[in-house]
């Protein structure tokens, strides 16, 4: 996630579902009394078009529930490492229980153009990113 925290409240975070494409090499160098390490990462985002929701899990409200209507499979990433893959629903309900409190960004990927409805208690951050 890239969150520009420059005091502008209306800015939305940019949320990505990425993985490390290949190994990286750590280059170490001594600088006076400290060792400095530099490295490069090549990250890959296989599903770049997405819808992003924000859910705040708190005591008494640890479950996010939503109805999503789509004829095409979508993947749902819940922001805590868990997911539902290849979800196809005709007004079906999906829910997820978080084990810890916090703010989570739910990423829905796939053919999001064909999603005809999302009803949820989570806040829609991006309809399409």
C-alpha cells in the first residue's frame, strides 16, 4: 500500500496485491561505523485492475460481509493474508472473520467491469484502480 500522508485528508491509499518475482541480492558496505545494505526488488502484480474496499475490524465487529453479483470469477483478498479465489456469485453473500482488530483493505480482482452489484458494510475506496 502506498499512503501519501501529507495532511490532505481526502487522499486515498493505493493498494496493490503483489509478490516478489525473483530473489534479491543484498549489497553490504561499511560507512564509517555503520554497515549499509542496498538491494533492489522486482515486484509483480498479476491482477492490476481491482476494486478496493476498506474495513475497520473492532471489538464486536470483526466480520466483513458483502453481497457481490458477478457472472465472471473474481478473487477476493482480505488484507490479512487470506483470500477467496475464483468466486462467482449471483447475489451470493461472502464473509470473512478477522482475528485481530485493525484497518484492512479488501482487494477484489478479475473482470470487475462485469460486477453488477456490491452491497457491504465496508467502505468502497476505489471502484476501479
